[in-house]
C-alpha cells in the first residue's frame, strides 16, 4: 500500500486499539513509532504476566504479540493467548516474531492467533496486517502460510468437479487471492481490475460456493489445497 492510500484509509476509518507485547523495550518503542495513524497503541508489556494483565485491563481490538516471552509458566505468546481466551471474541492476536520456525507458527495459531508475521516486514506492512486482522482476516508472511496449511489440512479433501466448475476463471483467481488474505485493494492491483469489480467477484464466489464470509472461504480453500 502506498503512502497516499494509507493516508486516505486513515482519514476514513477510526483507529484500531492495539497492545504491543515484546520483551525488548527498544523494539516496542521502535514499533510504536513505525505504526501509522490508523493504529492507537493503548498499552504494552514485556512478559507473559504483564501481557495478560494489560490485555485484560485495556481489552484492545488487536494484540501484537511476540512468540517468545519471559514469565508465566514458560508458554510465551501461546500462554498469553490461552489465558486471555475469554477475550477471543473481541480481541484478535497477531503474532510478530523473529522466528519463522514451523512449530512456533503452528503453536500460536492453534492457541487462537489470527495471523503470524515476521519482524523483517516494515511498519506500514505491520499496520496493514493489524487492520486486516481487526477486520477478521487471517494474515501470514508468505512462506509461513504453508506451515499452517500443512498443520491444519494434512489430508487433502476430494474436490467435487462441480464446486470449481461453478466459478469462472476470473472468480477462481480472485478466490485464491482473497483466501490467502489479500485485501480487496491488493487483489485489484494484482489483477489490474477495480476494487468494485473485486467486490462483485467475491460476492459471486461466496454465493456460488454457499459460504458466508472470507473466513469460511479461506477454510474452504485450505481444505482443498487451493492456496
């Protein structure tokens, strides 16, 4: 997303309330400075115990959560999510870590995280990821999505021919990108079509496949190894 696009979005939507959890204070400070105006950091923590307390007090929409944290019972980010389970309906967890190990990715997703990105991405990209997670999307750094598919879809489902036959070639392209977590704007840019056209295709895909949300579409596509 370019700066102009980010600025337009920032002016048309409220900010997302976020808690930043990382055991390095310098990293927390740098991250807060890099997040754009759509993000309102309402709290921060550097350990499992502090994170659980701050999240309970602030009830943010999104928690940016490091995977490896001191304190608690040694469960790190996974423990923070499990001990904040009562908030999962209103608070989403986005793992942010230097680790790209499959076991770390799978552990926090199983605990309830909505996504996992590495610390190598830019502040603008993290801001976009936070917005997408707050909107209900699942977000992963590209190479990490494969770990999730392997863990949650180990036995490919048989695909009925008529399921995919219902979709046009363009609808199939849009479906794959949306299921991978692309925003409508990113799909439009990738396929050189308008955002309105993307919206029309998504509506058609959901209707034809008898699905009701992007989350269901991602699950549907993952089960069939279409991503």
